[in-house]
């Protein structure tokens, strides 16, 4: 019985780590798709390429934004919980509405922070991998940088 529990917990932990790994590797696909106007498959390959070597940093950012949303959700849902406790479940609908309203407000606050973090990581990865800041500076002074297509930006093993 103990062996089965240890085995199940280890399988679950491995599945969570694998999900975090793939989520982090593919998390820059949406910014790549929107900002570079790429099709879905190319933006997924682009995200895989841009996140190479930065997976742990991305996992930590995702965990931090997740913890922020959980803490905000709990903090803003507590008034509904206290109301339910104080009213002894006589007006449960009001307490449930307060809880859901708190969760909604927490999502409204936390989700833009997470989206902004992903956008900043996308630009950071482009600067680190492709010298995107130098490309923007060259365009600002009127020089045209060497054209870089998406096919050259993605390694041949991924294309």
C-alpha cells in the first residue's frame, strides 16, 4: 500500500513537472503569433526556440504569477467566507456571490500582470537570442538591418 502511494505521488509530481516544462517552452507562442503575425505552427516552433536555455526562469515566473493569483483570490474571497460564517448559512447566496466577486476581481488584477510578464519575457528573449535591441536602434537611425526571416530564426532541427 505504501509503495502504491509513493508511486502515485511520484507519477503525479512527474506529470506536473512535465506540464510546467511544456507550458513554459510554449508560453511565448502567443506573443510571437500576435506581434510577428506568424501562423500557429511557426509560432510554436519560435517559442520553443526562444525559450531554449531559459526554462527554469520561465517556470519560476509562471509559479510566481500563479501564487500571486492564488493569494489575491484567497484574500478577496475571504469576506464572502466570513459573511457565510457570521450569518450561519442563512443567506448563503450573498456569501457565495461575494466569494465569486472576490475571485473575479482577483482575476482582473492578476491576469494582466501574468500577461505583461509573458510579454516582457518575450522581448527579453528576443534581445538575448537575436539582439532585437540593436535591430531597433539601427532602424531608429535609418539603417536597415539584415533581413531575418522566420526560417533563419528557427534552427533547422526544429523547422
